[in-house]
């Protein structure tokens, strides 16, 4: 979503989206993906691998060539920004799970 502005899995309904996730079916062709580098697409592809044995780890993702290319000469500052962004995502995701649990309880 950060690269393209769209979720990686699409479908006409939540059920179709969940089926695409279960099957590992996603598309990075055409549209906004035409403007995204091949190394960025490679990282996304490796992060979304259906088989956990083939899925890239967080440590390996941070060492991926797209991250390295993006960091350039300001590697230390850029890595700090990446870690801060990851922390923000963790906080957001935790809050979202709490909200979902509360809504489920209320329903």
C-alpha cells in the first residue's frame, strides 16, 4: 500500500479478497506498478510469498537491495526512519486489533 496506494490483494468482496490472500494471488502489473522499480517489486513479492519458508524475514527485508539503494549515503539516518516507520505500523496494527476485538465483543 505504501508503494502503490492500493492493497496487494483485490477482490469484489471481502470473501474474494480473503480467497486471494489464502491462494497468494496478487498482481503487480500495469497501472501504478509501472512506475515502481523492479527492486521494490522484488521486495514486495518476497514479503508476500505464500510459503513461509520462502518468505523474506524482517532482517533480510532491511538488507534487501531496494532498501540499500534507497538509503544511499545516509544509511544510518534512513535506517532510523525505517525502524520508526515499522514501530508506527506495529502501534497502528495493535490498536486496530484492539478496536476489532472491542467491536466483536459489542456485536
